[in-house]
C-alpha cells in the first residue's frame, strides 16, 4: 500500500488530544504542478482555437485592417461609405470626446470588415476544396482549369496551417441520387450473378428506386443539409458500437515493428523510447503542430481528436466511446498484474531513460496478481453483453471502479509480453505468422482491447500495436506509429549497451500496482469470455510475407496504378483458388470531406473478370493486355468516385438505417446489406516517407499491419507498398472453413503478381534474374 499512500496529499489520525493532520509536501507539489500543466494546456487550446477560427487569415491581420482603416481616415477619406459615422451615432460613448468616438467606431467597423473577409475567404476555400476534377485527369497532364485551381488554393490556403485549420473549410460529403447509386450497384454485381439472378435483382432495385427509395432519400437529404457528414455518426454507431460480437479479431487491427531491425534487444529500453516518442506525438497533437495530411488538398483531421486518453465502454445495447482531455500516465500489464505508470514528474515529461527505469521496476516486481486479476482483460475480448453486465455489477463502485477508471482514462495501454516475436529462427516465414497472431489477439487476456490503442513490447525488444476501430481508421493510427518508429530509431536512439540515453531522477516514485477484488461469480464470467475469445483466436489462420520480386517501381514503368495492379492480382488469385469470383471490399477514404471516414471500392468488376478469364483461358497476350488496361482504368475510376463521395455502399447503408427508423422493410436493401464480403482488402499507405531513409537504411522497413477475416468463408488481405521494390501482405482466414487456406492463397497471390507483370513486360522479365520472395535487403557495410 506504500505506493497508494504516495498519491494522498494529506492524512489525519484521531487521537485523544484531537486530530493529527499530516500534509505530504511531495503530493501537494505534484498537485500544484499538475494544475499548472493543465492551465498551460487550456491556454494553448484557446490560442489554437482562435488561430483555427480565423483561418485562412491570421489574428495579426486584424491589426493590419484596423491600421489601414485608421490611416485612410487620417487622410480624410471614408472607406466605410458612411458606416463608421452611423456606428458612431449609435454608440453609447458620450463621455468620450469626438476623436475617441471616431477611433472606437473605426475599430468596430474594421473588426466587422475583417470578419467578413475571413468568412468570404473561408467560403471561397470551401468551394475550391469541393473541386475534384483534378483526380480524374490523366496522370502527368493537368488542364488549364486545374492549374488555375491549384494557384487559387495556394492563395486562399494561408500560411503555416495548424492540424485543424482546414476543418471549417472542408466541404460536406455530397449525397448521390438514388438512381445513380442503384445503377452503380447493379453494375457492380453483374459479374457475380447469372442472367436469372441479375434479372431478379434488377427488378428489386427498380421497384425500390421508384417507390420506397424516394421517401428514404428525402430524409437523407434533410440530414445531409443539417449534419456535416450524413454517414459518419451512423457508421460509427451501427457498424462498430452496436456490434455485440467480440471486437478482438472481428474489429481491432494491428501494426508491426521494423521487419529486419530491432533497435535494441532490451525490452524496457525499447518501451522507454517508444512510449516517450508517442507522448511527444501527443504533445504535438495537443498543440496542433502536426502538419495536416494532404494529397493535393488537405484531409479531414477529426479522427485525430480521440487518439489518446480514449476507451470504448461496453453497453448492453450499444457501446460508447469516451474521451478525456488529458492523462498523465499509461496503464501497464505484466504477468497478470496491472500498473499505473506516471509519465510526468515535477511538471515535466519523463525522459526515455526514466521511463525505461520505471518499466524495469515493473519487470522486476515479483508480487503476484490479485485473485481474478490475471485474465481480467478477457472481458474485453469476449462478447460485449456479458462484459457490459459484469462492468455494471462488479466494476461500478469501490476499488474495482477505481482500478478500472485508471485503465480506461490512461493515455494508452502497454503490455510487457514475456514472449519473443519477429522474423527469427530457422523458419522466418512461420515466425512472422506467429507475430501477426500475437499482435491481433495475444493470449486473449493480456491486451485491453477497448483502449484506443495498446502497445506491445516483447522480451527480445520487438514491439507492435493493436488498435480499436470505432474511433478512427488505420491510416490515422499508422501516422502515429510511423512517427514513433522513426523517432525511436533516428531521433532518440540508444547508447552502446542498448539502453535509452539520459539520466534518471532518483526521486521517481514507483509505478503503482492496481488492486482488485474479483468475486468468484465474476471469475466465472471472465472464464466464459476467455473461452469465447480463445475459440475465435484459435480459428484464425494467418500468413504474412514480403513480396520482393518487384514493387511499385516496375509496376509504374508499365504505366499502371500499383493499387489497381494488386487488386486485379487478388482477383486472379481468388479465381484460381475457388474457380469463381466474389464480392470484394477495398477500403477507400473519404477524408477529402469533413468528418469523412471510408467508402467501399467494389474491386470485382466486369472488366477485371473478363481479364482474369482471358488470362487463365490462355487468350492471346495482346487481348489479355487490352483487357487488363480496361480493368485497371475501371478500378481507378471506381476508386476516384469513392473518394469523391460517389460510392455505393455508404449511401445504401444510410438508406437502410432510415428505413429501420421508419419501420419500413425493403427486400432490396435487406439483400444488399446481407451479401458477404468474401474478399476484404485494404492498403496501408506509408504517409511520412521523409521520416525514413530507405536508400541509405533499407533495413528500416515496417511490415505494415493487418486484420482478421470479415467472412467466415473468406479472406482478409492487407498490403503495404514499401519503397519501389517491396510489397508486404497480411492474409487472414479461418481454419474452420475447409475452402480457405492463408498460405495457399498467399502462394496464389505471388503467382498472380508475377504472371501479370510477365504479361505487361515480357522482355524485361526475361532479361532480369528472379529474386527470392523472402530475400533480405542488402545492408551497407558502413552501418
């Protein structure tokens, strides 16, 4: 209990002489410094709110306008055309002389003019950011209209934007017409249906479009006018938070460490640098110093707001996402025990060496777990309803509530794992598969799957992360992970012994072990949740591999989009394995719009199916090449349409939600939303290439991340295009389905990629020797 006493500012004892009051100077100092830090953050937030609120202008521009107006008045000109005089007449400032009244009136007029200019500039910027024709122009050929648009965007964008500066200028997600969406849907399912099935679906679609569809669309139009985004709130609630099945495997996803490098073999040191790097990122995030992510135009940054100090809270009907403004500690799990590790001391962030020291204290702690504590995290891995009931019954008061609050309000969650992971041993391919499964589900009780993200540190110095999906999508978390990896290795570094750099303050209090009082009834619920989660985890088949025969460099030389190339290869691989095509999901982002998240690109098209059948049917090469070009162009068109708000699935999803609110049944919508995605795919983009020097340090390559299968009889495929010569794949499916095998599908993907490149550039393939798929990049001798 000594650690708990350190957190108490005062103690008192009742004696015969009266009350003996004992004040803790250290605790009071910490409270004072915590308050100072909190007020500093409030001031920074207020300052940033003002800067963001007047963007694309700046607060100093107000002074410029005021001086300009006063200067014109000094020259006896009236730029207000009589408005300043009118303001002066109605101002109750009779105690001031005429000159002072004129100055005050001029300042008020200048302020109104300044606000009007800001409103006009923001409106112009919003209209400019609504222009998306540039996406549909041929690569390398920019129209005059687009050139003028680029110049105007630069003029109206202002200088040095903060992270959220563009939020008020981003356009709302446009609402497609029901007719267009239904037409695109029918086009997307044509290669998956025979004539009879397609005729039936066309009839259902036409009936829906001409009857119920118009009524549902009218309600959606109202929402699109009222809300910034007509999809995102319903998507978060109904797709993520109302799901009652386990979020482990089914929803959460993971990110991996460097593939070929472990910066230090010391577990505590790796944790020290990585935790410190993540807290540096949080500091930049709070100050809005992170540069807005952009393609040609900025992307919505709303998802960044709930990155830290956030948890998903279970409920019987629906979960909720809770976010706190600040947290000065992280929650740590090690060998069945939970700890609170404070990361601030004396008003400052702990150095990497000090965090390493504290982590080592936890690793050296030999105290046993409390009764029922070791596998408590299994509640977050199992079904949601039992966890919601257990939380209300056993964790709503007393010591259990205080300890649970400590985990949920932490900046993020940390697991110190006793296993060793990474690409190692005699079978590196199998070790990568084990690494992926460990990050996806672990032992099913040694992660807190409800936290916005959990960082895992292994015994051999490897790390990784597991992220909850409802609050944000993978690119947002990947941005943080890239920063942490790069800062850890290239900015903070380690000394010759592998420890973090710096000194340790000897007065640091020990990490606080959390206490629990778990009754036998709750232990039984924990065991039941663990059994559900363990069955789910054991059923997951995973295969991770790096494809190094070629990468986007050679693909681009063939004048093909790398993403389209990979998606068509996936269609070819699936067809060769199953002998048929399937409904395919590729995640595309809609962050060009305010509060945008994702849209679906239906990658299985009539054009891609025609190409696959031609290539597999040994049609002449020129015919296959022509069909491939058509399939590639079609995929690019669909991707652009999805990004610009002209997708299919989010619109149909929202129409379905409205129908449920109205109590209307639609056979068309019911069938559309019950169709299984047997091939669910997603690309993990490398967003901060400037942080990694892949030319001089080719071994510092992250393997990307992955997710579990969406359908019981399908595959989940995540891929990461790294540099010009590597593509990393993460393939998942279920052992319980006899038709799926992650390793066999991986082999089919490799063959499909090679066959398509051979088709597009046969001469180049003959001249160059083939590389092995798992070869290691050459490391320079001077490293």
